[in-house]
């Protein structure tokens, strides 16, 4: 069972002081948070992807590589990678490269995005959202799994004899999760490929999450990737904790009341009852989190959203310390009663083992007449 | 069992909007053989409707109302006229309803206002809204100004609209309460209305 954090990198005013961090401060804070996540023993840090203010999590590859260079153990992931508007050829290249740079410490979560104008900004039509996710991902898979790709589709210029470089590390592509809050088609897509399915979980009631995960598990089994309870499930989560639960409520309330997503709507009490948000003591966070299994089954990855709604960096780091202290009990609780056939989340090491061991995936291409291996070769043939 | 859902957006208690909704409901129940009625008072759901606008998911009571709409064989929807249209709360309830939920459902539209000057709101606001939502709007809409609660004209209109809705919803218990067909000029040539009847009608029965 993996535990981690995910962030969308919102630049939001702290409602208690009125101060909004600069983009520079927020970007640096993101790195500090990721390093702290590794320090307190978490397994995953994920970020991405919005292409508009007030977010700093545009294409997150540079941030992930930078964090990768300053950490040793934590898995880097995305939350999410916009498979709709990002060229799958660039995704194939970028994440294969981060795989090499971080020795396989990377996976991805695909998403469609929720800012309408992003589609036209990148030359797409929002009404094609699902179709783009389906076609682009099918191409991405081939770019990773096949050395030479001939491809023609509806949304991208065709490819002839194309090799995406670098080839995936050890001949094994990064593991992929598909994230969706409410589109059954995406659960179906994850199941078809035997990929992971991640439900954001934090904005909607548990019954909805349960329904999406159940669909994914049923279809995972249908496509022959394993039993219902062997499908690879990830969940979001959200908490704010202090030793004394009333302190947590008092401190978090102004952030909740003014939060970009649900602020000025339901009360903190109504929202904590309807969704997984837990504001209280570490014991309350522990019990609530261990309860998620009751409606989605034993699962593989739990990511928490901690740095949002204008919470200052200092507070976020304190939350990470508290989460670190809680981790042994979370791990112990999740292991209790977990059937032996429920797998762990795939990692680079496990995928390599499943593929029968590492092999050099480099494509040693023949010299072509235009460029040759060396400049002088090209000159001779030109 | 036929399922009828009545959505009423009046804000005061008691409200003339609810009074009109009740009369339309009684007329429809009378015309149908076996009907189960669910009333949805939007005032009680106002907070949850706003919350769903902001969070994207319904609270428990609003979710129950939406499930009732999903299962309904027909709807009666009644709104007060605010600023020359349906009320914002009325519109918001349909704004947060899942796309496709009203496809092909018979809907009787009705509205209340202080004066008859607003009566075309049915045709200019409600009918286009429900046409957009792919509902089947019954031909007769019912508008009631305050003064209409005094006369008997409203009764005739209520029973005609209720009969039309009942016909679209399925089984009808009595033909009388169903749609009355208006006489054409050709009907008059074929079988003229006896003058005694014209005299009675001219002086209001």
C-alpha cells in the first residue's frame, strides 16, 4: 500500500492574512513539500496540470525532474497529465526520459482537465474530451510498447516509421493510472488496459466513488487482467489535523470557507459528512482513512491533498510531520485483513520483474542519408 | 403504478404557487387510474441546490428529489414569475439536474404572478426551457394571476391541462377528464350548435 500527496499547485490567498504567495514562492514551496514528503516516509508525490492562473502546475515535467534530482526514494507522479490536450508523442518522450533520470521512480495519472478554454488554447474541442483521451492514450501506449510506430488517427498528424526516444527504461513503460471523477468511460479505459484507476474521491460523496471503482473492478476482471479484488485502485483524500480536534476545526475553517472549489457553499460540517474530508485529530484521520476500504475494497494507493486553499507552507509541512507520525498505524491498519491475492501498486521494479527482467531497450538506428551518425557522413551523402 | 412528480417553486407559506400546483395535481390524479404523487418543494431544497451549483454533487434530500424526477412518468412544474421569467431557484433546480433526465417526459408547465400581464411567461420562458431539456410539454400551460383564484375559468384550464398530461402519461380513467377537442367551422356546418346553447353560453351558462 502506497501513501503520498498530490497537488494542483494553486496560488491562493491565505484568507487569514489576505496575502497571496508569488508564483516563485509557490513553485519553491512545491519542491519543499515534495522533499518533506520523502523525509516523513511517504511513497508518492504527484503534481499537475493546469495551464492557467491561479496555478503553477503547468506541464510538470521540469518540476518532477528537479524533485527527482533532490530525492532518492519517493515515486514521482502526475495529478493529472492532460491526455486530451498534450501531444502523446511529447508525453511518451518526456516521461521515458524522467524514467531514465530517476531510475524508474515515475508513473503517470491521465486526466482530461477541467478548464474549458484549455481545449481551444491547444487547438482541441472540449466536446471531443473522451475521444481525445481514448485515441491519444492508445497512441501513447504504442509509442512506449513498440520501437517503430506507423499510426494514423483523427486528432493528430500521422506518424510513419516513428521511434519515440528515449525508449522506456529497461524496456518497461511507466505504470499508468487513469483518473476521473464522473466519466464511466475512463474507468472502462483503465480496465481495458489493465492500468490503474484513480478516483479523486475528495469532492464527491463516497457512494459515487464506490460506483466508479466498482465499475472499474468489474471491467478489469472482464478483460482478463485478474480478479475483481486484484484491480489497481488509487484514491484521493483530504484532511487537516491537530492533536486537539477542535483546534483543527478552528484553524481550518477559514480556509475551507474560502476554498476555490467548495468555498461559500456547504458548511464544513456538511462537507466533512458528505465527502472524505476529515478535520480533526490524528486518530480521527486514521479511522476515516482506514474506512475507505469498506466501500472501494482493499486498494493500492492513497494520495492526500494538503497544500491548497492558501494554507501557508509552514502549516503544510506541519501537516506532513503529523502524517508521517501516523504512517506506521495507517500501514498497519491497511495491512490488517488484506487478502493475500490483493497486489501492491506496480513499481518499476515489479514491472521489470513481471517482464522477465531488465533489458536494454535502446534503438541503435542505422545512419540515415540526411544526417548520418557523424556530421561528415551527412556531408558525403548530401 | 404511474408516478407523478410535482415541483413547486413558491417561497411563501402558504404560496399561491403551491395552491395552483395542488389543483393541477388533483386534476391529474382524477384523470389517472392509479397514480403515486411526489411533491418537491424547492424552498426546502434551496440551500442544497446552491451547494450543488458550487460543489457539483447533491445533498441527500436533493438527491432524493432528483431520483423521483428520474423515475417519474410525468411532471407538473410550477414557478412564481420573478422579473419577467421563472424564478432563479426554479431554474437552478433544472440547471443542476443531470443531463438527459427529462428526455421524453411529459411536463405540464404552470406559473403564478400578481397580474395577468405576465401570462406569456409560459410560452416565452418555460416552454423553451423544457423544449431544450427534451421534455414533452403538454399543449395547455396554466397561468394564474391573483385574480384567477376568484373565478371559475381557472378550473376549466386546470382540468384541460391535467387531462392532457394524464393522456401523455398513460392510462386515463375517464374520457371526460381527458382532452376536450375544440369545434371547427366545419363541425358547425356539419352539426350546428343549437341556438339555445349559444344563448346559454353567451350569458355564462
